[in-house]
């Protein structure tokens, strides 16, 4: 059964996306998918990898904001441009 994209207002679940990405890698490494299925899995994997990368960059930015303000643990706003296709 193919996974569908969640609604635009739904929360991105990094752990679920990473688990799905790992499953795709395992499937493709086995080598028993058709070319068409391999291409579909590859496309989904790229989409998931990009979404995970965006989430990780946002988390890094939050950590930097918290740790780089004169040693003070204060929050500042930051740009979080999520255009995820997840």
C-alpha cells in the first residue's frame, strides 16, 4: 500500500520519516524490486531525506540560538522555511 502525503497542516514526524527511509534503503539493497518500483522508492526516499534534512537544520539553528547568546540560554526567533513534500 502506497503512503500518501499528510495534509499541509499536519506535524512532520522525523522519527517515522527516518524509519520509512531506512525501510526503503533495505528494500532497495535487496535488489528484488522492479525498475519502476525502484524508481518510486528512490523518489520517496529523496523526498524523505530532504524533509529530514530540513528538520535537522531547523533543530541545529535552534541549538545555535540557545547557545550563542553570550552564554545565556535565551530564545530568539528564527526563520524556519519548511517547504517539505513529506
